C-alpha cells in the first residue's frame, strides 16, 4: 500500500471523525440537558469533552505529520483507526445511557 493511498484513507477517516464528533456533541448535549443533575449527565459531559479533546489533538498531530513528513502516516493511520473504533463505542455508550436512564425515569 502506497503512502498516497494511505493519505486518502487518512483524509476519509478525518472526515468521519469530524462528522462523528458533531454527532457526539449533539447527543452529549441532549443527554446532559436531560440528566444534568445526575451522575449520568456529568459522566456523559466528561466523556464527550475528553473524547473531543483527544480527537482534535490527534487531528492536529496527524495534519502536521501529513504536511511535514508524509511517510509518518504509517504511524498515524493505525492510531486513527483505533480512535474510530473508540468513537463508535462512545456513541453507543451515550445512546445506551440515554435509553437506560429514560426507562428508569418512567
């Protein structure tokens, strides 16, 4: 696999991470507004903030590597894949927490 192909995947991954983070922020705000006084609301808020910081820190580092040393993409790409997996788990965790607490409040 050439560096150019990996760079294409990297840009696609960044786009997915951007869209995923927007979705995560929207869902996180919804959950926090519903349960801001409970531990669930505070945990969701913390989870979203920490994940977004990690996400964009990786984006900045990845962009710098891609700009100044394109061969370093071989190191950044696997990390980007792990962050994508983490994004999926985070989205499912927030959705699950929202559903569980909603059922408890019925």
